[in-house]
């Protein structure tokens, strides 16, 4: 999976989310950066599909076999009532990914974030991906 970010004339992000299985590639345009974007989280849904959570801009579901994107769904962004102190739920994993502390049916893979915000010295790539092992899940802003 890749995410490409480019600066426009006004330093806004033009964002495209691209997935590839090695033989095929599919892309979807994401909502342009409006100044609030501080990263996107990637989840695995309990059904086996993947979810890119954009915080205020909602969730986009996609599959790898076949490579497809589905329209944003509000249900995928449903907040959970799970408590942070629920040790049993905190140990729940799907394909090695921890259960989301904030969203129902989602398992946290990691996040895409601007390289400078991650502390990365890599100036070649405007975005980096941090796995759940390198950065714990943080709560995203509520959907607009």
C-alpha cells in the first residue's frame, strides 16, 4: 500500500490512496487537506476488509482480493463503549493486530502521518507509515 502526498500552490495536500497487490493497482482520491489533517489510521475490520479512517472525513473500506474501494460508511466509524481498563479486550487480536480502543469491530494496523510530525529525518517522503508496534492508537477527531 502507498499513500502519495503532494504540496499544491497553497501548501494544501492533494491526497491519493493507492493499493497494490503486485500485479494490479487501484487508487482513490481522498478529500484534500483542509488544514486539520494530522494523519490517517489503517484498520482491519472483523469481516476481513480494510478501513482507512480519516477522522473528521470518515472511513473508506477496501479489499485486496479483488482490489476494490467501497464508498465511505458511517457504521465503520462507530465509537466503541469499551473501557481502556478492559484487559481482556485489550488482548484481543486479529491477524496480530490489536483491537481498537476507540472503534467497534476494528483492529489497529498503524497510521499514515506527515514525516516531520513523526520525527522522521526522511525528507524524500512527505508521509510515513507507523505500525501499531511503533505508535499506539490515538483517538481521531469526530466525523464532521
